[in-house]
C-alpha cells in the first residue's frame, strides 16, 4: 500500500472509533473510492459484514455500534426504544428468557439497511416505524464503549411501550415500568404529550401516571393535551375509566399501589 493510501486509512480509523460500522455511502462521501476500500480489505485493514458495510479488521461490533452508524453516517432516526431504551438506562424490571429482544423505532418510511437486517447481532431485532412522536423529541445520548448513541429518554420510552400495547407489549408490564418512573421532568412530559399523535398512548400514560401517584403528574396541564373524543378500548372485556374514556384490563384497574 502506498503512503497516500496508508495515510487515508489512518485518518479514517482516527475519525471513527472502534465498535462502529463504516457504511459505504458515508465512506464514499468522505472520498474513499470503491477501489481504495477494496485495497483496504485486501490489506486486512477493513472487513465486510454485508453489502454496503465494513468494520475494522477483527473489531467486535454490536447492534448499538451499528445503530450509532445509522444515526451518525446515514442520518436515520432509528434508535433503541421502548423497553430496550429503559434497559440501557438500568430501568428494566424484567429479565428476558432466551435471546435478548431489542426494540428499535424509526420514522415512517425509514428502512433498515439490508446489511443491518441480515447480520447476526446476537439479539432478536424488532423494528417499528411510527409517527407518534417527532424525531428528536425526548431523546438522550447514551455513552456506549467509546462513542455516543441516541436512545429514547424514560418518558419517550414508556410512551413507545404504550404504543405497542396490547398486541406487542403487555399492559401490566407497562404499569410496572410506570410505577418506577417517579423522577420524570413534568416539562419534558408535557411537551411529549402535546406532540404525541396517539390518543391511546396519551390516555393510557395519564391514567397510569395518576394511578401510580407520581408527584410530577400534578404539574401537568392536561387541558393543553388533545385527548380526542370517544372511547378507546385497549381490551374487549375490561373496565371503563370514565375520566380518560378508556377501557383497560380488570387486573390493571384493581391493582393497588402500596402507600397510596
């Protein structure tokens, strides 16, 4: 390899940390031609993990490193969401049996690249697209290894959990999660609820927050939140909650909260 090519690979490895994927489209935008990348692979600087994606030779890259590349290099809003985001923040109450299930959310029309879908990350990926919340709202940066990745904040994550109910997410588990979210910022919650497009999510969130007795609930301006009209039935055979025009499972309504 000549000096110029060696200098360029050194620059590349300097600006991108270990543990992330190097996408072909991003590499092309940085001036790395397909011929040069082929040289790097032949010289064992880089190795392919699928069509359009490479990693450092011998590097260990997990799904979070791949998502960081989706965000930073491909400008996608795909992010660890729902229970996965809560687990990454140490707020998960349940241990998964068998292979870990990872929940990812992205915007409407955002597709996971084939290299991401076809690669074995050692976890089960469940990807959902939705427009319940604007991209970027209620997101935080989480440090992972030596880079940052954007994930849902606790408030956004529980709303994503509620979006998946009842078919993809157990409602009682959502309530167990909600009970542990006693230090949320009411201003952040207010903004998210005002921007949320799902009537079901907003009603369930407020119902559960009030039932859990969180202090921050009292600071919410519910009159500023569009809760729609008519009844929403989460289950067919449940209990009707008149204050939120929603029907919830009987076991949820009868559950008592210690100390309340």
